């Protein structure tokens, strides 16, 4: 009671501060196509009395001092460019606000400034994208309930996006498996940036990327621009921000998922370079060192380090070095499964790392060269053991060891020919090294499923041209090529997009693209014994899976600060890897490792329609409602069509929130948010109980592949946060509650060979996530 009273008095003392607080807002104004700085652009603080404004210097840099804290909006103008309103920027008392604002060159020279509606800040940063794309801000990753500052979990509120597992960062886009998603950081492909991930086999559970490092980034769900290759479902294009180059700033965060410390600042007073470093350690593991909170079962242990160093070399040239790395382990010993007669030992450890050196040079304001050299990898060890509780006899073991590394070089050249035309060309060289091993034992019968090490190369080249016929109509044309040395496959992928603005409220869009994706390397090196008793790797020559995307879109700016968006899409899949034996109906599109011979002669199809109604954050509230209806199927080698494992048929998301200004001078902020997620039931295959009892291995009724549908998935999440602004320091206290109704959604079926019964695994119940953050 004394502690509660002390905390109440402490918080009350923070709230009673009546001082009017201000902060510095600074940043860069850049050309949206090339990223060239715009000298002489004006930045005006809206609704300020007296008026406040400034102009950019020769490096496109501006600074506005003494900006009142709270939500602020800015008007940006530059001669020959379209004006832009940047709305509802959160200005806090502790950290300076650093904005990067891109302006688009106008095809018409206006004689007067006309203030229009605020810019749609969800428009993608990549202006060569015409459909199925949006940007997201750091604030959204913090605001959406149970996003827990994770961009992957935040994206689950976007149209066509869902997952099937509460405990992972699985991202299912339009019925495609999670391992069809491309992750890029700072312009280069990276392995899935999650703790507890395993190269294309398991998506992981906790993001490696701290929001302290994030800048505004892009997310694509189909028909993406030509520069993106090795992806068939979507693209996460993550950008990292630079540190403050004028003053040191700190942030400390203590929460259920991790304890963070971040520091940023200039290298020196006379140099514009900066550093940004963030370190995080698992909070549960930290507490377990003090008091035993694991009850003997162990707790997930992880830690990660992220950094970015920015070195301006001249007004036209810059260099930056970045790195992200994490190690983790999870041990679950003697876990009883659903009170049945099964004991499970589950051990997993991994490390994921990525680092890159980025070079940028402006030849002039219309020509820019970007180059990246990177090194990344993922090492994982997984051991699973299942035994009888009564006899303690081992029934099944599964052992996976993998080490995958990649050295990549990426170069891009952008040439803005004029206000109407832009040409962007680039190439990627990837040198891949792998060492994979997998064995499985069923009732003392061991089978080595993969055992291979070596190297391979992937070469990619793209070119894309955008032409603006007028202010209403623009089109993009391009292609992407890929050669993968492991299977010696070469593909050419054309890409086309168009956008037509009927007027300021109505926009039509269309996109088409061919896309391809390689499988996890371990899938190519599955070993089997042929009829002659020889060990062979029959999957090594499987071609890259292709996916043709067709998308039509309509956007209606129905309200000043929001819109309705409708998209219809069709994806035709070819070279789909399916089981080569007609007696089996499994496919790689189900997202699971298959330890048998595959063939790439099959096809698939995903099609659907998505409706979005969104109000951007303004007047201290927002909402985003999305509905997706879809179908995802593939054809097995027997010629029959089957539902994909992720064919949920529908997914509905609704998220919204309200913010309140509190205190005598409205210095503090109180925010409440809620989210509802409803999916069709997960699909699974009924057990062939007779064959399972006979072989000791889980066997299924193959002709009923994914016919069973579990109960629909339904979850309600909530969050509340309180931001207390004091001179030069801010405190943020937040509570996220996942699954506030404590609904135990069904996860999958399992068969208990001791009791010869079929049971169900369930997902997480209610999970509260408390977090405290201080910025200074």
C-alpha cells in the first residue's frame, strides 16, 4: 500500500507541472524521386500565433525552435513542387523531432499557394508503386494495440494481412505463407529480423528491430515495383533513422518483452555526423536471475544490439554503417501436453545478424547513386523430444541444425530525366553459404532428412521507368531478372502499373507483375533413398516458384482526413512445389518443411477483394477498418485442387483510438486504443489413425488435405498509455492487453498415440504487457 501511495503521489507531482513547454523541430526537405536536398523550401507551423516559419539551407535542412509540445502540423512549400501538409506530428518535451519530408515536382507552375487537405501520410515512400502499398510510421508501431513497438505485429491491421499464431511474428498476406515475404533493411535483403527465427521455416516471435531505430518505412502486399525481387507475397522495406547530430539524447525502457537502453548524438560539435545505438535484454530472463519466475521450465532468453553511424562526406556524398544482431534461446523441459499422457522437451537457440555499409552520391539534383555492401546470417539449433509419461519411452525426436550466411552487393542509379520521366536501374549480387542438417527418429528408427553444405549465388537486375502524362495520369514500366545458381534457374519478370486521378477525391489504379521466390535452402537438399538404395537429393533442381499478380484499385477521399479504398486481386502461381508421389498431397505453399521428393509442375491461385475505411490520426483520434474476402488453393500432382493451409476465406480487422490532452497547459497525453481481429478458422488435415498407429509417425488422410476447419479466430486487444512531459524529460507508461476476453483460440490438432485420441492445441489466453519508458 505504501508503494502504491508513493507511486500515486509521484505521478501526481509530475502532472501538476503547469509550465508551457516547447521543443525544436528540424529535418530535411528532399525531392521525392531522387532524395536530393531542396534549398529554399519553406516550412510553416500551422495554427501558430504569432506565425512561425523557416527555410531550408543549401543541404535542405531546416530548424524550427520553440515549437509548443503536443500535436503539431506543418505546411511545406517549394517553388515548382506540390505543397505538402505534414499533420499531427507528436512533439514531446524530451527529444527533438527530426523529420524527413519528400516533395513531388509539379507538372504545372502555380501562381498562388492553395492550402488543400492534409497529405495522405500512408502513401508509400517509393513513388514507383501504384497499388497494394502503404507507408507506416514509428508512431503507428507504438499506437496500435499489442503491436508492442513491432512493425510486424502492427502490419496485422492492414488489409489482406493476418497470422495464425498468437506467439509468433508470422505475416500471412492474401493467403500466401509467411516465408514468401521479402524483408529489406536500408535497401538490402536480410533474413527475417526476429528472435527465435529459422531461415524460412519459422518466423520468430520477437522483433530484432527496436522502434528507437526506425524511420518511416514501406509495406507492400502485391504487384510491387521492379526493384523488389525474391518475393511472391509481400515486401517489408525498413528504413533506419539517423541519430541526432546536434545533441545527445537518451531513452530507457522497461517492459515485459524487453529492457532497452538507447543513446544518440553527434560525433563532435563541428561535424554533422551522428550515432545511434540501442541495446535490449529479455526482461523475464533478467528477473529470473533475481527471483525464480520460471518454476523450473525456463524462460525465453534474448538480447540484441542495433546501431547506425552516419558520416556526411560532403554536400553530395554520405556514408552510413548499420548493424543489427540478436542471440536467443528457449528451453521448455518436461512440458505436459494438454494434460494428456505426453511429455515434451523443446529446445531452441539461434542467432541472427545483419550489417551493411551504405554509400550515397548525388551527381546533381537529378542523378543519384546508391550502393550497399552487406553481410547477414541466421544460425539455428532445434531439438524436439516426445515421450510417454507412463513408460518414459521416447516416441519421437526431431533435430535441426542450420547455418546460412549471405554476402550481398546492391547498386541503384536513379535518373530524373525531367518532371515527367524517371528511370531507376539496379543490380544485386548475393553470395550464399549454407550448412544444413536435419534428422528425425520415430521409435528408434532414425532418418537423415537433409545433410548438405556449400555455396550458391543469386544475381538480380532490374530497370523501371515512370512517365507522368499529366497531373492526373502516370504509368510505370519495368522488369526484374533473377538467376539462382543452386537450381540454375533464370526468370524474367515484367512489371506494369498505372494511376489515374479522376479528381482530388477519386483515384483509379492498376498493377501487374511477375514475381518469384526461392525456397529455404534446406528444402532443396532433402535426402531420400531411391529404389537402388542410393541416397539422393531430388529437390535440388526445383525451379523458383512464380506468381503473376493482377490488381485493380479504387481510392475515394470520402472525408478530409480519411479515405475508402477498394482493391481486387488475382494471383496465378506456377512451378508450385508439391509432393511428387500421387499418394501424397502436400505442397510448399502450406509453409511447412516437406521431407520427401517434390515436383515443380503444379499450379495455384489466390484471389480476393479488400475494403479499407480509414481515418488518419487527426483531432486526436483515428480508426482503420479492413475487410478481406479471399480464396487460396493449389493443385496436387494427382490433378485435384486443395485449400491452402492459410485459406481462412475472410479476415476482418478494426482498430481505433482516442487521445486526450491533460494538465493545466495540456502538456500530458492520455491515449486509449482497441482492436478486433476476426479470421476464418485455421485449416488442417484429419489424421489417418490406423497408419499413425502402425508407423508411429503422424500420418494424414491425404485426399482430405486441409479439409478440416478449426473454429473461427477471434481476438480483442486493448491498450492505454499516459505520456507525461516535463522540461527536458518525458515519461511514458503503457499497458497493452492481448486477448482481453481470454478466448483460447484453437491452434492445431495432435494425436496421442498412448491414449489413441485426437486433441487440440490452443493459443495464448489473456496476456498483459506493461511498459515504462523515459526519454531525456
